[in-house]
C-alpha cells in the first residue's frame, strides 16, 4: 500500500496551521504544534563570551543549538558571534529564561523577540501626505524618472521638462504607486552637479506632475536644500542614497515629518565601484541600516516613516548584489519596509552578458525573487511590466 510520503512546504506558521487543520488536529493542538514546526537561525554579533556560554547552555537545555567560536571555550577571545538554531517554541522559551539573567541578556532577549516578530509580519503601513502604503495588501512600485543627461540607463531621454512630465504621468497610468524624480546621476564614476542645476532640473517637473496628477512623488537627492524645495513643490517623500549621513537632511526629515528612504552605499557614486570589498556584505549593510534607523529615530523621525534600501549596485560587485537578493529576507528583522532597486543594473548585464537596453527580463526575475524574499517596494524603469510581475507574485505569495 502506497502512503505517498512527501516533504510539505511549510515555511510559515500559517502554512503549518493549514496542514494541521487538513488532518483534523484539534484547535489547542494546532496552536501548540505550529510553533514547534518553524525553525529559525538567529545571528548575534560581538557577544561577550560569558553571555555566549550562558546562551549556549540554555539553548542546548531546550533541545536547540547555539554555535560559537572555538576560542570561546579556551577564553582566548573576549567576544564571539553566535548562531542560535531552534524552533519558535525553543527560542521563545529561551527568551523567557534570559529575562532573569545577567550580562545584558534581558535586553538581548527583547531584541531577539522583536527580530522574530518583525521577520514574521509585514511592516507597519507607511503614511505620507495624501497617501498610505499598506504592505499587507501588495508590493508597491516606484517609477524612476531621471531628469538627467547622463544616467546609466535612460540619461538624456527625459531631460526635457515636458518629456519628463509626460513620462511621469505615463508611469502613473501604467500603475506606479509613486514617482521618484532625480536630477543628479548616481551612475558609477559620476560627478556631482551644482545645487542650482539640480533644482532647475527637478522642481519644474515635480510641479508639472503635481498639477496634472495626485500621485505621490519622491525626490531622489542627498542635498537637504533640494529636498526642502521639492517638498514645497509637491513631493511627499525623500529618497536619500547617502542614508542620512548628512545631519541637515536628518533635521529636515524630522522637521517635515515625511517618509524617508535610507539607502546603503559604500563610498560615493564617483568611487563606489572601485574594487568594493566587504568582510561580510550582509552584516555590514545590516549594521549600517540598523544604526541609521536608530540615528533617525533618536533625531525625531518616526520609525513608521523609515524605509530601508540595501543599495543594489551602489558599491557592490556582481556577487555582492546576487547575495543581497538571495538573503534579502534577513533585513526583515529590522521591521522597516524594504525598497529594492534592481532595474537594469550592471549585475544583471554581467550575469546575462546583455547591454542595458536588454535587461528587462533579468530585472523582472530579480524583482520577483526580491518580493519572495520580502521586498515591499520595487524601484523600476519599466513600470507596466513590473506592476504585472508584482501582482502575479503577490497573488501566489499572499495566498499563503
């Protein structure tokens, strides 16, 4: 007799509950067992060895595992990274135990609880002037509008004010949820432009789009003067490739109360692709984004107004970018909406050996996988195709 054994895809608590219901487990049993069926690996960095040894002992006592540096046991090292391996039930029981321990372990327990909660849930809705993005409903599309003569993909194509406005309105008709207007190229090797030049490029375009359409507009700039003028002209979000590294931008965002995209970039556009090196690309970017989110909230920015962007293509090799997409879900632990901008980027060209004008299919593939890994907003040139791909991915993933 064939019993048809198979490995069931249950990578969320909701999916496990569905399977348990299908075999008619009673309600109390479903609640108990579903927590035991989800496995998590949680990395903790630079932990004091005394705390690490306690964590390992307590995790082992609950049937899980905690991996630490071999030097920890000989006390040759003062700190170690640690990898906790266990089910949700084991990790929750561990956190309860740590609440009464020393070596700052109660604080760590709270951080682990928050990371688990953030990973399992959608970020809080993003509210801006005249719009609200509810990430539990769908993936949002940000249309790219470069008012530049030298951007890597569409430089010069929409440099005319009228053409730029027309293209912005066209993207709105194609389903873009927000238009991202930028006046300074950030392609690798690009030089900065003057404040006046950037203002002359973007302000008339923002005003023109706002006059014809109520679609939200984002200003792609790292200059607080440009950001302030853009907000006055009708923009309602700031997209900062420097990730609030300039204090005056942080002050402006806090003062205006607008949503902000904090992006990671290694170096500057001029030098970012000159042999970028990371010891651990995910850890370094995660630390930067975590630190900048804290810096923003400490400076008066609402946590619910912050979007994070790992900065695909900004100071990363092809291998770095591929790893970022593959491990994008790790950034969900921060609890902020995740924006990803893979559109026509060079890592797609290097992978497929294709020029910039032939990278649509590669962009769609990366975008779809990014949604699977937790992206909430996609920044794209090809809006119509991106919207269709996102709706299809949403239909599959959100049916879970």
